[in-house]
């Protein structure tokens, strides 16, 4: 399975309660960065997961997530 597929599957199945309303980045199926500023968390992800694909997503505050 491709890296992004694994990160996407992790996003769909993880308990992301603590990240409600935040942007998150998953790499190797783990949240490696979160926050309100996309630029900041992308920089962190590029440092922590160089040469790997990562998934950037926003965790909904409440309600149903439409994919």
C-alpha cells in the first residue's frame, strides 16, 4: 500500500479527539504535527519526515466528516 494510503487509513481510524478544529500531519501512520498554522506544521513535518510523503488534514470540530 502507498504511504499516503496508509496515512489516510490512519486518519480515518485514529482517535483524533484532542485535535478537533486543528490541522494535523500524519507520517508513518502517526500524527507528527498539529496546529492552526499550516505553514508551521508543514515545516515541522518536512524536518521530522524528510523524503517521505505525509498527509495534511483538518480535524472537524463536531459532526460528520464528509470525504
